[in-house]
C-alpha cells in the first residue's frame, strides 16, 4: 500500500500493493507551494512515510492543537470567532521524510516541521491551496484514509 499526493492536481491517491487505485481524494496543500525548508510554509516533496497516527476514535471535527484534543468541536460559529486559526481536525497522519538533505534532517526535516495529513473544516474549499504546509482533507476522507493505512506507509509527494 502507498499514497501519492499531487500538489499540481490537489489530489491524494491510495494504491494497493499491486498498484491498483483504492481511493482518490481532493486535498488542499500549502498556499506557499512546494518546498522543504523549515519555516517556508510549503508542502514538502519527495518520499515520506507515515511516522505516527493520532486521533483513533476521535469524533469528527475534534479540534487538535499540538497533536492533542482541545476539548472543542469545530463549528462554523467557532471558526467565525477565530478566523486566523489553522484548523487541524479529526485525525493526524504525521509524516517523516526519507531523503536525507531533501526532506529529512537539518533545515528540511518534514517531521520536525510538523507536516501532517489531517482533517479540516468541511467548509474548506478542497482542490485549492491554502494550508501552512500540511495536506488538508475532508473529515470523512481523512477518517477513511486513517483507517486504511498503517504506520510506515510510503507517501510520495510531487509537484507534477
């Protein structure tokens, strides 16, 4: 099983071990485009793995900060009260780069940048860039992906 994320197409595709498409989802990647440098606000490219899964059994729209539930449930009213917040909801698949000098270690380490595949408000326009570097998904989609993939799953992110 593997995941491929196209920044250009704003899609995430889940493949089975034989290369068959199991699922395809619309996503939203970084407003700043592709890039691996720390503090760039870009979505990192290259080969990654899912290092950790966070949020098993959390309710949809559970608000997460620092990978922990805040006790809040995201609603349009809560979003209106804090329009500047970067809404990380429901589930987190924490990525770790596999390519030293490109997306692992030093100033380009994906895991140290806290880059995730995560849920976001269902009001977020998928297929448009807008994140701070992460890959945003609809809550139902991130739950389905979370349930389908184990820790260690290969994730290839590209700009083509």
